[in-house]
C-alpha cells in the first residue's frame, strides 16, 4: 500500500488530468493544466530520490521539483515526437505515465531498501564546502536548518508581504494601462493579391481590407480593373474584422484599389492604395 | 545507505560574536520568525520596482524625469538586498534564500512592466515561429524560416507548447510563464549552488545579487529565447555535480546521474549554454586536480565526459546547422573573411547615431574594472584557502573566473565585442559572482575560512558600506551595458532601428498578414527590424545584404542584381525610416552607412519602388507598404 503522500499525489494528478481532458473552460484548463505540466511530474520524480521532506530543504526541493517537471517535459517532447506527435492527449498520457511509474518505482525502491528508500536529497541543504576533517573547521560544515518553533509568520509580516504584493500589482496595472493607451494604433490594412500569389498574371485576384482602427468603421473601396469602369464597394467593418473580395481580370491586367475612410476625422482622405501591375513580358 | 557527515551548527541563527557589548545585545531585537526582515525587504524592493514602472509610464508619455526615476528605482532594487546582506549582523537562512527568490522575481516584474504580456525582442519572435510550428504539426525539428537552429534546440518550445496545449493558453502567455519560472529558477539554483560550495547563506545570497547585476540578467536572459530555459539546467547540473563530489557511494552515483540528466536537458535547450556547462565542468576537473589525491572525486571526470558526449552527439547528430550558425561569429572574432563573416568582419564604424552617451561608456568600463579587481582578489582568496576545500568546485570557480579577462580582450578587440562580451558574461558571471561575493562579504583577501560561527559573520561597517556601494556600481554598469540598449531602455513611441522600440502594431500586423496570405519562405527585404519580425511571424525567409536595394534613390540594374542574388520576392517599405534617424546607427544588417547617417533615408529611396515596371504594390496600411517584385523585369 503506497503511503498517504503518494496516494494524495495520484489523486490530485488524476483529478487534474480528468479535468484538463474534459474541460472547455479556459480558467479551469489553466488551474488544472499548470500543475500538470510544471509541478506534479516533478513531485513524483523527486519523491523517488528524496522521500523525506526536511523543512530546511523546502525551497531547494521546490527548485528540483520544477526543474524535474521541465526536464521531463523536454524528455517527453522528444519521445512523443517519435511515437505519434505532441498532441494534447499524448501529453496527458505522458504526464499520467510519468507520475504512475514514478510512484510505482518509489515503492519498488522502498521495498528493496527495506523501508528506507534512497535519501539522495535529504542531505542536500548541508554545506560541506570546507574540509570537515580539519581541526577547527568542523563547524563550517553547516546544515542550514531553521528552528521549527519560530517558523510562524507574524501578522505584521503578513501585512508587509501583502503590501509588497499590492505595490507590484498596482505597478503592473499602471504598466498595462499606459502601455495599452500609448501603443494604440488606428489604421486599415488593404491588399490585393493574385490567386495563387506566385502567379502574377492570374485571372483571379483577391482584394482585402482589415479594420484596425479600434472602432467600427465604413470604408469605400474603389476598384479599377483594366478598362472596365470603376467599381465601388462600401464596406462596414468592426474593429479587427476583415473583408475579402475575389474579382476576375484578363491575364496580367492591371488592378488598382484605393481605400477611402468615410468617418471623421478621415473624411475622404485616401487611407491606402494598392495595385497589381502588369508583369513585364 | 551511505551516511554523510552532518554537522548541525546553526551558524545563521547564532548571534555574531562581535556583538560583545551588553548594550548592543540588549538593543538588537530578534525577528520573531524565520522569515526575519524579509517582508520589509520585499516591500522596499517592490517599491523600487514600482518606481521603475512609474518611470516607464512617464517615458511612454515622453516625460523628462523618467530616466532619472528609472535609475533611482534600479538602485533601490539592487542596493536594498545588497545593504541588507552586507550590513546586517546576522542573516538568517530564510532571509538569504528569500533574497535569492526576490531578486529574480523583481527583475522579471521589471521586464513585464516594460512590455506587459507582449514579446518585443526580435529573437523571441523566431522562437514563437518554432512553437507555432510544433502546435500546428505536432512534431519537432520542422524548418524555421529565419533561425534554423531554433527547432534543433527545442527545449524551450517543448515546454511552452506542452503548457499551451494542455492549458489552452496562448504561446505568448505560456512562454512568459516558462521564461518567468526559468528566471526564478536561475536565482534560486545559483543560490543553492554557492551554498553547497561554501555553506554560507550570506555569501550565497550576495553571489546571487552580484550575478543579477549582469548586463543581460534583467531582460535578455529572461526573454522567450532558448538560453533562458537552458541556464537553470546548467546551474542544476553544476549543483548536482557539487553534491556528487561531496558524497560517496550510491548517493554520489545518484547525484552524478542527476548532473548528467540536467546536462542532457541543457544540450537539448541551447548550444552556447551547453558549451558553457562543459567549460565549467572542466574547471571543476581542474579544481579537483589541485586537491590532494585523497580528496579527489573521479565522478567529476565521468560527468564531464558524459555531458561532453551528449552535447557532441546532439550537435553532430541533430543540431547540424550549429557550425554554420557560429561561422560568422568565429570569423568576426578572428577577422577571417574566408570563413564567411561577410559584412560583419568589418569593424563597426561609429558616428553621429548609434553612439552611446559618454557617461554610459564610463559606467560600463568602471563596472568592468571593479569586476576585474573583485575577480583578481576573489580568485586569490580561493587559492589562498585552497587547502581548506574538500572538493574542486570552489577552486574550479576560481580558475573559471579568469575567463573574465578573455571577455575584456574580446570586448576591446573583437568586432561586435560589446555584444559578444555581454552574452559571454551570462555564463562567466557564475564563477565571477562567487569569487566576487567572497571578497564583498569577507572584505579581506587573506582571510581564511574561519572556524566556528564567525564563518558568515559581517565585516566592519565601513567596509560593508563600501561593499554595498560596489554592488550598486556593478548594477549601474550592468544596466548601462545591458539590454535594452540605451535608446530603448525606456519604453515609448516607435523608433526606427531601436530593437524593442521598433516593434508596434504596424509591423506585427504586417507580419500576421504575411502569415495568412503569402506562401511560406518567400524572400522579404526590409530594414533589419521589420524584416526580422515579418520573417519570423510571417514565416518568410530573411535575405542578407539587401541594403543596396534601399539606399539608392533610383532603381537600376544593380538593384535588380541585389534582388535576384538574394532571391527577394517582396520588399517591405516602412516609411518611418525616411522620417527618423536609425537609433542604433544602422538600418540593415550589413549597412555600408552604419554610423554615418546624419539625415533619415530620402523619401525617394522607398518611393522609387512605385515606378518600377512590373512591380505590384500589394499591401498598404498607411505606414508600411509591401511591393511584390516577382512580375518585374529582374526575373526575366
């Protein structure tokens, strides 16, 4: 029977995998998916080599857990590339396999070492950089261990940490706001392309327009094809929306399109002008 | 099970014995929990980062005070942990490790204040293309139109697409998570590496702060680029190697395996980082050789050769274009035109543009000199205390720190010396930070590792103040020589040829248009920055040596030849290059006018494309115009 910590890991992993597999909600996907990709596989792997959770090792243990998760991700990517591809389902299968195999391996090792699995990392926080065999230097081999009795955090410290977090959040909000306001652009993309693009003399031509003005706008598109009289399209577009129109021409005939804005402040100002020239014979 | 000696003297929790004065003992109030004064420090660093955010906001509105506030905020961010570590009588382990977390978290926040939730560096877009390709094809090693090495070192993109595919986050969001986590891992892993070597939390935390003063630490090394995710694995590999050297039996074998595994991940993630790992492991081997034979660990040699073999196999078997990638760099270093360095073999000219302010150059070289002095003293200190070490890590770092002098030579002599040395510093600062921290904390070159609980005690106050000032000077120098460079250090309106400042919605949307409507891998010629973005996000090829297409005001047969030789199909004309001077001093990668621009490019340089028979004007957004030249006479 696996110990409670392993059962908990398996249960959490199973819930996350099921939720990630079935959910179509973005927030839930993130909540379930992030631990699956960046944490739980590392927990499973590190628990094999460092089953004991020393308080002094807590931070270093987290480093190894996240590092192991990333490393397993890289390994998984290379293996999945060989056996079908890096799809969502294959990633979930890989993560589930890693966790289950790690827990099973830990049990095997625990039995082999008679209930004392490899304690590879249980010594990790000790610093033995200086010769411990030399007189006067033995105390330099320090195990950095905090006193559990004083491990509580005071209310004042919590308030200070919250204040630090609040300052950072406020700074981020300020950055997001000023960045959004000052980088705002208002323009329209116009294009004309032969279809296919590399056939410059094609009889089929695509006209296109995309509104990036930040608001709903109406555009007038004048189109001249060779000697055919001008055709005018009135195009109403939401912000971010695009419009395309396929027209025909004689092979290599010149096509010219001019885009006018109808709404102030542009008025009748030409916003864009595109054309397909007659290819040189 | 192998039992290792575990001494349990709690150095950090013990009052410094220099506090012998009874009054001092009474007035020194202990923090009541393990986190000590960390919350206060966190608040001060948060305020420092907020000042930088305010400076960025001011810069976006072109406020003149923004630059000064930015510098003040940076000084707060670096001076506060340095002063905390160097001036306090005692530093608790949790406080030290807390600083190792706070430093990267704060610097990553600064990165995000600059460009919240957006990529702004050209190289990031190259890796976005690789990640997009993995998501679209579900396979690795697909071609990248602009950086062929990116899919051959897919570690970053594998982790990112793993997160993106499971969480449905965008590549940008997933990439920022990966880059942020990796950045924090670097700080904390480096802390534990130095702690493992020295057993001194104060020293380890100071080393982290010194490392954070590196010119590329704050921005470049936390961008969405492949080395960002490789550096933590380099450090984890070194950390596991040190643990192996200190262990015996199965435990040592286990840590050796972890070291090799981390080295393998490094090899899959980034070429230069894997070479740096080999170099540092070699330094450990050399360090081992300087120890008495009884204290040597053969495991280091095994790890070294195992990592060397993995890196060699990956580079020769998978990442086969790595040699081609480095050829121009080697050429520029050696000034050998036959190696194919092209325009980069010519020493860069300087002129009215692209020349940093003199005080910045002063700060850069001042900081470099300080770092050189610290390295000399620190390396001597390691050598002086060599008999006290049981493994070769500290001595290895002492040896490796001398590579800083090679960097100095490269900086002064080589073409692109500044860029090469800044990039190299990311790795060289690992040993250099360690030896520098030894000097800064001990404030004595000849002080041996002392016995008992004084090992990590604070030095005299006046000297610690000097040490704190030294860290601030290093930080200012790092910022001055670092990234973003001086003309883009603060965010703001679009600027021509200004890296992060040359990315806006016009360029990004043009790139998206290419991706959606134009077949892949067409040759797209433009100024270096627009070309880079359009090629990366638009899946197009990036021809070189196309300055000759743009610089003349008339289109003649010479331009035809340039277009033909470089297989140019589309010309992207960003009209802003005819209205502003290039901030970096050049518009094209191989620009004959580099550093010589005194006026913007003449408008006719771009308008000439309207008058070429057979050239179509296929795209226009009012600022950027795209010409298709397939129909022109050059192909005939």
